[in-house]
């Protein structure tokens, strides 16, 4: 019996768990299932319940919950020897010091679409971002990092992993003074440039997924425009990722459903 908690994947048994904690009835259903399909935004309690009581669970979010937040991802990159920009992690603002020359990047431990990422060019900029981190810390949201700034020619590469399918595209910021390369900040999609670099990046992401089991995520990578080694640097893993570059939500769900069916067939 195939059990689905995903509202867009129809299985032998379907349960909607959005907005509530997994309970006893969910556990009973999971224990009788041969495979469990979870939603992209599933809670940790539901994921743990599924993994502890069923051999086959999609997606594999082991790395997501074991290494949470941006700082957790850096620790995961370090453990898996995955190349990434030089980074220092801080538990609180009281331990801050600046190991990098200006400019560098300050990232809070949460947030998406670049909303908690700051390019620090001056001491005044650092003080402003530092004060913002302190405001969040007083509300209980702790943790941030300082990261080496990589000149990437105003573009980043998104590699979306959906099951065994990889979809990659550049996000190019046309504004020469723009720092953010996300689509929400006006970047444009480019599927065609530097195919060889895309191929290299996909190889590195595939190796990372082989080590961690990750099979549903959007990876952000940079290539330095100042080096010739063509080695991609891993920036972040996005377990909730935009679908514009995938052709929109309808196409994304078609791809996702197809990959889930392939996964089930492989069991």
C-alpha cells in the first residue's frame, strides 16, 4: 500500500496533515504502508514518524533536519568536503569578529530569497547588519555567519534536483550594481550559457546527493569570475525552491509526480 501525505500525489491512501502535528492515526497508517510520500513542506515530526516506521520514504529529508538552517548547511558542506566559500559561524552577536577583508557577506541563519543576506562593504554597513542580527537575537532567533565574497560576474547557478532529474539554469543579474541574483530581485533566467560549467556543477551536486541521500532540493552555486579552476562553490540548499525556472507550478508537479512514480517502481 502506498500512502501519500502530498496533496498533489494520489496514492492508494491519501492523508492531509497540513497545519497539524502528526498523530496516532497517522502512525497506524504509516506502519501499514509499503512506501510513504511526504509533502515538500512536511514538519520534522511527520518526517521522523515516517522514517522510523516505514522503509521507503520520499523525499529524503535526513540532511535537512539533521543540519537545519544556513549554518547547518555549512556544517554539512564541511562534513562532506563540499567546496564552498570560506565561512565563519557565530552563535550570537557577542562573539562577532571580522575574519574577512571588505567586502564580505553576512547571512542570518534563516530566510529565503536573499531577505536575510547582506553584502558588507564598510564598517557602517557591518554595524547596520550587526544591529539587525541583534534585533532578531532578542526575539530568540539566533545564529549567523560571515562569508567570503565571491565575484561571480553577477550570476549564480540553480540546480534543481527532483528525484533523479536535474534541471539547471543561470540566474543573471543585469544590474551591474546588483548583489542578489535571485529571480525575485530581477535576475533573468539563462539556460544556454556555459554548458560545460553546468555539467561540472551537476556532477558535483550528484556526488553530494549520493553522500547525503538528498533527492528534492534546489542548490545554489557560484563560479568565481576571478579564477580559472572552474570549481563550483556551494552556497545554499533550498528545500523550498521557486518554480519559475522549472516552467511554473503545473509543470513542476508533472515532473515531481513522474519522478515519484519512477522512485516507487525502483523499490
